[in-house]
C-alpha cells in the first residue's frame, strides 16, 4: 500500500514540475519594426486600390449594374424576388454558377440540389456571407468577391488560384427562419 501511495505522490510531483510557464512576447516598438508595419500598410492599401480598380474596369467593360459595399464586395440584383429578407441565423438555400473573373468555371450548384447554410455563421467565403444578407427570397444576383473576401493569397488549393476574384451568378431559392 505504501508503494502505491509513493508512486501516486511521485507521479503528481512529476506532473506538477512539467507544467510550462506561459511567457508573453514583448511588443516590438523598434524603429525597424514600425517601418516594416508602415510598409505593409502601404502595400495592403496599394493592393486594395488595385483590386477595386480591376473590378471597376470589369463592371464598366461588361455593362453590369453593380454597387460596391464598404468591404469591397460588388453586387447587383438583376431580378427581384418577393420573399423574406435574409437575416443572420436564417437557413438559406441557393443555386449558383461560380467563375473566376476571367470566365474560368469553378463550381455550380443546381436548384435541384441547392447549397444550404446558416447566414452570418461562417462556413462560406466572407464575401458570400455579406452578399446573402443583402438579398431576399427569390432574388437573382451577381457578386464579385475580391480575394480578401474570398480565398485570399492562398486560393483553395484546388480550383481557385491564389489572389482570385470570384464571380457568383446566384438565385436565392429559400429563406427559412
């Protein structure tokens, strides 16, 4: 019995001594670090302006009637539905054709087997989330989603290359609360 107690105490002592202390990494406020941050901010600003201009030129060239949101999502509702407006937490069902901005087909979902997800809860590109919340049941719309609201600098590692703009042509079939 003493041996069992001894092993238990020894085990507890070993476990207690193995706990690693959490150390915070001090913030780097050096001049070099601040210059790097300023450079990154300038680069991000340049990329955002360039992306906005690329989309604006595409919209102008194609004659699409679209608006831009504050985040950089472009959308156009080309056929108005008469159903419920989408709210966060609603289950939405939609069909769509998804292409890259250069016209390369990426994905398509039919009315027969629609895509369903909970609006405002993630699980899809943030640009699609944002756009769906602008629609109502029965709407048909276009979305142009810039890379920072889609798959960013890495793509999806399958069909969508890094830095890609996405073009959705979608139909919001149903909104369920």
